[in-house]
């Protein structure tokens, strides 16, 4: 048996007036998702436990069968794991966005989706000008980077508990009231101000301004945490697996649970990602592994940008270019497939929400529960609801795996 997990990041949404009260999932043309729904079981799942932040790290842990209340460690440590960064017990990793500000307003959480090449030059500059042995910047993909920090004045646990707001929740808003808060926050704010000075007249930013592109005027910290401890997927479910994603945190989760991380040429984590390549590499991976998780970010990015057209386009491309191609390639073998978002990303609000998300499981041995299509409304109509979203995995693979927290894990409230 082969298992395919398709995560359309942020696909779920609220009814939208321009779509005559339909959600983007309902309004988009998704014949393959609808076919799966008609052949399998459709329901709703709560991927974001109560009192936890609706974010992709939490949601993807749930989808992969790990209770976030026991295994969540923060976004940045997951990205660090993917980048091969070993966190010492006294170190904390922070997600470090390159952002665009105008006076005291956060204009763009991604600095115009700055290229990875340009961003690396800027992060290298920050290391040269303000980095130290205890304060190290690591370049990632596009606007997504890391700071690894330790300080003799504050224990790592204290730094990990600083209150930080995700920058994508602040687009168009005054950011100063949302600067880090709590014990040790002044250390982060000092680094942010130093970085602002280092970035102000950088050649990369001057060129971007000349081209009419948003410059990287500032860095923003969030998603911090200490080194995680998590059991492997093979230990929990007896299966081997791989992950395909352009997002470091998803790949980081994959590495931590023992999945092979597959790099697909042209996978950008944006609208222009290589959908077809992800499908082809997924099918190739299934020749060696039991499970493949294919994560596609484009619908989430469109939601953050408030771009309804691009969100629907992304959903339709996932259906046609990823799911359609994978289903074609699975003909003649036993398989099960799961399609679901990790969380909603509402176009109107331009941010994640903690609402339940629809899922569909279809394939060998899965009976239909009466749905004719795949959407939020269809999921609710079946009456199938999993309050603990991490149990969707048990439903997919048919293995009961009780929660087993590692001693080092931290319960979030």
C-alpha cells in the first residue's frame, strides 16, 4: 500500500460575497478533488488545538499524526533542523523575516518576495556587521531566514517565551505596538534596530528601489523555540516516507520524523512553483518509500496577499497538475490519498485562522460517506468531525498510535 498526502497550505477560507457566498474551494474547478470525495470519506478536522497559534508548523504536525500540544517546539527550530543547524541547549532559534516598512507601518512581510540570492547577500552583511559568536544569522529561502541566539543574561527558556507577532499578521498596520514583549525582548528590539541601520543604504536595496521593488528595510523575529525532540514516523506508524515542499519548516518536520527531503527544481513556495515537478518527483519517491507528503504553499501566499483570483488559480493547479497527475500515476497499484489544508488562510483577513478544515481520504479499502464534492460545506455536511486533527493520519493508514510525548517536549497552552 502506498500513501499520498497532499497539503494545500491555506486552501480553506470563509464564504466570499464576490463568489456568491461560496468559498474559493467551492467555487474553484476541482474535478479530481471532487472525484476523490465521491469515492472516499469527507469530513472536518481541527488541526489547530485550542489556544495554539494557527500556523503551518502546528497544522502540518497535526496532518502528519503528531499532537501539537505535545510535540510543538516553535517554527524556527523546525526550519533550523531542515538547514542542518544543531541547536545547543542554551540556544534559541528565531524566524527572521526580511520585511518592508514605511515609517512606522509594516508594508510587506516578505520584502517583495525578495530573491534568495539577494537575501543571502543581506543576511551575510548582517552577520558581518552585527553578528557575533552568540548571535548568528542563517540565510534561508526568499524572505525566510533564521537567527540563533544565546545570551548570558537570559536563560534559553526565557528567550523562547518572549511574545512575538508573525509579520504577516501586521501588513498595513503600525508595527511598533507589536514589537517583541516580555523579559529579554529589549535584546531582540536592539538587534532589529541595528539591522535596520545596516540595511538602510545597502546596494541591494538601492537597486530594488530603482526597479520599483520593495526593499528589505528591517528584520522581524517570531516563531522561536528550542531544539525539539520527536519520535520517528517509522516508530509511530511503521512506514517510511518522503516530503516535498519549498518551505523550510515543513521540510524540517520531515527531517525530524525521519522522512527523506526531496528537492524539486523550480519549487519556489510561491505562485510560480513547479506543480508538475512536485507530482513527478512524488511518484518517483513512492517507488522506494511508503508515504509521500506533497506540500504546496501558493494558496496560502495568495490568502496573505488578499488575492482571490490567485488563490483560486492555485487551488485549480493543485487539483489538475498535482492530484490529477499523481492519480494517473497510481493506476494499477493499491493506494490511499489524503487531501487537506493545514489551516485556513482567509483572503478577506489576509491571515491564518484556527477554523476546522475539510479533508478527504480515498483509495483502497475506503468507502464513500456520501459526499459529492470536496469543500468546507461538504465536509460539514457529512457529520464526520475529528476534534483531534492528528488522528486523521490514523484514519489514513489504519494504525492506532496513542500519543507518546518525549520528556523534552513542551505542552503549549
